[in-house]
């Protein structure tokens, strides 16, 4: 199924209720992947212009 802002608004206006997933916790579970992997602090290295960042939080835009 494809979701969009319009889909969400329409469903909310029709009274549909949703369960939201809050993901600020980032405690690692050594046995399985849990919702904590959605945390912005979850270590998920990536590379931009040959620079390796440990998490998305490390990305910054230069001030020109």
C-alpha cells in the first residue's frame, strides 16, 4: 500500500485512529532488531563525499 500525507489526513478526518511509534529510545538488543533501530542515535555508519559518519546526527551543512 502507498501512503501519503493526503491519505493520512483523509483517514484522520474520517475518524480513524492510529497507533504511533515513538522512537527516541536506542538501547541495543543483542538478540533481535527492535523499534529502537529507528532512533537518530542508532549507530548506522554512512559515507558522503568520502567522509564516514557514525550516525545521521553527525551530518552538518557548512555555513557559507
